[in-house]
C-alpha cells in the first residue's frame, strides 16, 4: 500500500487548483485557528456545527474524493466509535434524587392511611427535565455520558482533520510567508522570526521524506517474504529495532543532504542571506471570507458558549 497516496498527511495537493488554493494563506491560517480555538468551552451544537462545516467545506471545495475519502472515513469511524464508547459507558456520576420542596408535616393517621392504600400518588414535575435520556435493561444513557461522547468525538475529528485540510490546500512556502507576515511585529522585540519560519518550512518539507523512507522500508520487508510467525517474539523485536535504527540513519542522511544543499546555495545565517518570501495580497474574496470568519466568532461568543 502506497502511504503517500493512501494517507496524505502534511502533503500539498498541487493539482487540481481549487478555490481554497487561491485564498490568501493568512486568511486560511486565521480560519484554521478559528476551527481549532472556537470549540474550546463551547456547547454541543457548536462543536457539531464545526465538524459538519469541515465536511461541507471539503465537499464544496471540489477536492478529488481519492484524496480525502480514506482519511475522512478513518477519522469519522474513530469519532463514532469514541462516541459510542463514551455514551454507553457508565458516566461515573452518582446522582442522589432529593425532593425539590420540603416534605409537609402530616399526622400519623393520614400517613398510615396513605401507606395502607394500594393507590400511589404521582405529583406533576415542574419541568420535563430528566437526567436519564434512554434506558434499556442494563444500558443507560445519561446526559453526562451523552455530553462526554459528543465532546470527545467532535474534538477528535476537528483537531485531526482541520490541520490536514489546511496543509492539503496550502503550499509550505505560502504557510511560511503567512507566518512571516503575521509574526513580523515580533522583530522589534528581537525575536528571530526568519529562523523560526524557515525551520517550520524545512519541517513541512521533511514530512514527505519521512513517509517515503517508511514506505521504502515497508516495501523492502515485503519483498523478503519474512514469516513472522516462525520468528517468535524475541527475533521479531530485534528485526523491528533494526528497522527503526535504519530509519533513523536514513533520516539523518536526508537531513545532512538538505543542510549541504543550503550551504552550497550560500545560506548560512539570515544576516548573510536574504530570505525572500512569496508576496501576499488581499483580494475581494479574501476580504469577504475574513468578514465571514469575524461574524463566525461573533456567533460563537453570542450563541456557542457552554452554559
């Protein structure tokens, strides 16, 4: 199985170019922060709306289904499994049922008469609130377990899929330029913004190399047709340790090659080599999306707070 095609984590989709690709990277960065920060201390409808909005955004962007089908399916399956486990498990909260009003004083005769009567008196509840949402036999779904299930499953899907979608439609150079533009005021505080952003760019470029090395080692092991059942636990562990050591050696070799390439091109420090990023410019569609994101934060503050 090709890891780079089946699980494109941290990879940039060059073709086809969708409308998400054409957006300003600063707007996309602000949108990513909106998706990651708005679910914090939010209610359940807002968390569900954020996860649904990510799915709608993926479908509306016209990204090929082969790119996001498998990873979205895996994340949705993981989210639903987490929701089921958290919902049907005991919530661990012992609720003691107590009367809302003090019991009125009655004489002993009336109390004995009521206890001897086969009829039961049911008082109407002041509200339709019920802590137990659904119960069937030994399976009980309470409001606490349902809230925990919704919270965990939506956060898992949002926090894993939103950065993946962002990296899918944003080139590493655009991310670098956006961060350099956003963090430019920190230069007055003598913060090495250029070095930080360049390190991030190299890290994003290094992710496909790591996946490629893992893929090559996996293919090499399959071509040797090793019978893992006959090796036993000890020899299997030794082989996996050898593979991990080989992977680390290959990654260090790739890192050294990258450093040598930068030195050959004359880059030693930001003081001796001027780093020129891609020029950024706001277009009308970017301003419109920025207004929508600001309005989204207004709705979050007004309606999405957790009570």
